[in-house]
């Protein structure tokens, strides 16, 4: 009798431990899904929807979008000057040598997480880069890209911040000339991705 009680007691303890483990795994899974935007709201920790985030990596593969983007950029008298004026204090502090145009993951992350993400109206943004981003969002190439990716109004607002972010990277003027202008000239898509993978980190590691 004592043996049976002991056996059932141990079995019950093991069963409860198993249930607790399953619950813990389920809780972590659900938490991660919610954080990274795979839940009902489809919103990820980067401050943009999953739909927008996924579209960023194919943005430069859309030839019509790139064509309109280049037309807008070529109307500017000095794109290099605009990009230089658009640098945040994070980049100014990080660039020890005059004329440094290299990208830095930490500064990119700080720019996005603190200065750009969620500021759909562009309040406080550098005026010229802000104007470029707005013109891009109004272009036919972007509108078709938006429709193709089934963007909602909130996604288009988020894409304004993404375009502003792209334009204000320190290497953007060189990237535009080397890749975007060349692609339009040759009638091909751009092989280089618009942004490095670190760009939309939510937290520092």
C-alpha cells in the first residue's frame, strides 16, 4: 500500500513537472511570437510591421521603384551634401576622420531606435532628406510596390521612415551612384540589399 502511494505520488510529481515544462515552453513561444510580430497584430519589435520589414529586402529588386527613386535623387543638386547634412550626432561622434562614410552597426541602430522609428511625420528630420522620402512615397513606382505588397496606411507611413533612414546613411550617396544609377542605366535590378541586416535591431546586445 505504501509502495502504491509512493508510486502515485512520484508519478503525480513527474506529471506536474511535465505540465509546468510544457507551459513554460508554450509561454516563451507565444512571447517571442508577440515580440517579433507573428501574433494577431502582425507587428514586430523593430517598430514596423512584419510586412514592411520583409519588403525592405526586395525593395531594390523592383525596377520601377528604383527608376522613380533615381529620378527623384537626380533632381537634387548635391546628394552627397544632403547625406552629409543628415548625419546624426551618433555618427558625427563616431566618425573620427573627416570624410568617413563607412557604416557602423551601433550608430545605425541608435539612429533607427531613438531618432527615426515611429516618427511618421518626420518631425525633427533633416529637411532635404525628409523631402526626398516624401517624394519617393508619392511616386508611381512606390505606389505600385505598396499595392503589390498589400500595404495598409500604417505601412506606408512606416515606409516613409524607412526611406528616410536609407537616404540618411553616410554611404548612401556613393551607394546610389554605384548601384542605383547603374541599375537604371542598364535596365537591371540592384543586386546589393538596401540595408545591412543589423539595421532594424530593437535592442543592443
